[in-house]
């Protein structure tokens, strides 16, 4: 279960790092920066960066699978809104007063070689993060910034889809049904992972056996056999 939480964490840090690193009018540059870090095509519908207030918003953000995994959206993010601590940013610390994350859909695809599409994203280096003890550093414009916590995280999670490329016509879909769940006082990346797990556990009764077995796998980058149907 922890690895899928890790995917959300990595994508959150990845998007935040890209937003801070680049010019607010350069939406294409933000897309290019995320594509460079992930190796995957990225599209952003709307990008707003506050001029007079420390706020950032990204809407209709999609990361697409490579051709080996069908080319469909891997991630469909409706909104990522952050309100950050400007004084902390001057000290190269990323402290957020509010993060509102609305994830429409995550699509997990097992390729013909047995590997999962999210394997590379589950690794810490996908976000430019460097872990040392309980600290996480995020690469922002070529400079390391320490992740210094989130005061309030408002989290909405939509659907999880699973497709095996050997049987592309069979789709297993699960709705998390998470709407505006509040997580308070997040200090570290590991703290965020641990506090998200109870939210995901609420969706267990709705999981199909295939998706449940998939979530229980320890290493998403392995070529282990697909879940039994």
C-alpha cells in the first residue's frame, strides 16, 4: 500500500518543484520541465501563479503513459493549489500553509514485459528529491530546497484503473470516493505517507480482488506475475 502513497507524494513534489522553478507565463516550459524529469508527455490546462500573494494553482494536469503502456493518461490531476510561506522560501525551505490536491484518476498499466508503468515514478529521484534521514530536498530551478511540511492538506482522490496490456480489453476500476479529506500538521515526507494510508484503507471494501492484490505488492518496478483474476 505504501508505494501508491509514494506515487502521490512524488507527483506532488514534482509539480510543486516545476511551478516554483519557472516563469509564471511559461506554461509550456513547465510542461517541458516535468517531461524532462519523468520522460513522459505532460499537458497543463491552466497555470496561475500569484503576483502579490504566495499562491500557486495548476488545473487539468495530465501525465501520459509511454507507447509501451498504451499512451493513455497515467495521471489526471484536476487541481493542485498551494499557499506557501514566502519567508521560508527565501531560506530555501518549502513550507506550505495549504495544499489542495484533487486527483481525478491514476491509471496503472502492466506492460507486455510484466513491469508496471508507475515503477519509475515510485523512485525518489523522479521528483528531484534527495532523502537524508527524515529530510527531503526538492530541486527548484537547480537549487535544493528542503521540504519543511504542510499545515493543511485537503485531499480528494477519484479513480484507480488497472489494465494489463496482454488483455487490454479488461479494465479493473476502483473509486476511492475521497472528497476533501483533511490532513493536518505534516512535518516530513514520511509523515505524509503515514497519514495518507488510513484514507486509502477506507477504500478497501470497494476494491476488486485484482486491484487489492496489486496494491499489496511491495515493489511496483518488478516484473512479478500479474494479480490473479
